[in-house]
C-alpha cells in the first residue's frame, strides 16, 4: 500500500463532505492515536517531570472602611489600584529578592525573576507566593523566604510617610509546612499528548490517501 498526497488536501482548497467522511471512518485510528499520545506524554512526565511548586500566603488588608469612610467608589478603586501596584513593586524589588537569594545561598536574583518565582494575588486578601524547583524542600524554602521578606519590606514601607497607606495591614499567614506539588499535573501532559496525536493524525488522514499498488 502506498500513500500519496490527496488532491483535495491543498491548504487553500475548501473542505468537502469527503474530508468529514474520511475523518469519521478513521475512528479506530483516533483511539490508537489517543492511546499512543497518552503513553508518550506520560513517559515524558516521569522521565523529565516538571518542577515542584510551593505556595506561601500573605494576607493583605487594605482597610477600605477606615481609609475611605465615605465609601466613594471611584476613590476606593484608585486607592486599591495604586496601593496594589506599590505592593507588587515591593514584591519584585531588588532588596526583597536579594533577601530570598541570601536565604537560599545558591540562586541569583536574575534566576528568581526569570520564572523561578511567581506572584498571584487578588486586589485584597491572600497573596500567593509561588516558588518552583526540582527539589520540593528547596521550593518551600524559596516560597517561605519570599513571603516573609515581602511582608517585612511592606511593613517597613508602611511606617514611612512617603510609602504605603498607613491603614494597610500585611501579615504572613502560611510560611511553614507549605503545600508542594508538581507545577504541571500528569493530566495536563496526557491531554497535551492526546491533542497533539489527534492533530498529527488529522493531518495524515486528510493530506494523505492510501492507494493500492
């Protein structure tokens, strides 16, 4: 059996009912592709697993009721936006990241900024400080050090007249025995492998037709 490029499979040719029929008839192929894609992606996950991710939590309370007792929505919005931006700048500041690097002793500030640390936070309440590393314990150390360094720097900035609003309260609520898990779950790898296999399979089914010879 030989395979040739199907004449209706050129990039700019419109789809036809034959294309859909060809795809539907290949249902056995889709099952096989899903199985193979899942097996390959699972093998990749176990051979070269993603790093561990630890999460520390810092509670940030803007105290809107005290800062703006008249409850003017527009003023509250700008207040939250301004103070949140200041806090983010503190979290990624050289001083805070250098404290994290010093606590670890092996990582550099540049490495921390280039994906090792990640910050996720709402406008108010719990700010999540994530750290990724191949070693679970080291990921926990990095996340804990970042959260504590941020809280200390924020509190010091609150105490200055030109810094954060004095009504803001920053408190580390989770810095020990942190939850640690892989940064990407096995299910994500399985899904990606299956989708990739189906995409390549659709390309093969539509662009190449079998010919007896």
